[in-house]
C-alpha cells in the first residue's frame, strides 16, 4: 500500500500538455512529430499508472472487490516488477520498477 501511494505521489500530477506544446512550436518537422507522438505515449502510460493504482487503493480500502488484474498489480509492486499493463504501454526495458521511481 505504501508503494502505491509513493508511485501515485510521484506520477499522479504528471502530464504533458501536448496541445500547448504544439501551439508554442516554431516549426512542425519530422523531429517535432516524433516528439509529439512520444508525449502521447507517455501520457497514455501515466494515465494507466494513475488509473490502476487508484483502483488498487480502492480495493485495499474495501470499496472494490479485488480482481485478478488488481492482484497482479499488487504482486508486481510487491516484487518490484513493472506491471504487465504498464509494460504494454512503455518502451521495452529490463529494469525493475524501482528504477522508474528515481
């Protein structure tokens, strides 16, 4: 439970305002397009991290029934592994979950 709170504190308010950045770009070339696409990928990952941790916290509080996906997330956090639902949205990595939180 403490690890989920730590992760939510770390990632909870993170978000790239892609539209704002696009408005402030001087030019739109291939590098800028890749940059924007990468921000969209990170935003999707951050949204899944926040959603799944909040869902897990509701399960810990007894407000939701623990599902298999919530148990998988809990075990991944306990074992310091990147949860599978997060790994699907992230770039391939062999690093542990704790390296994401540095």
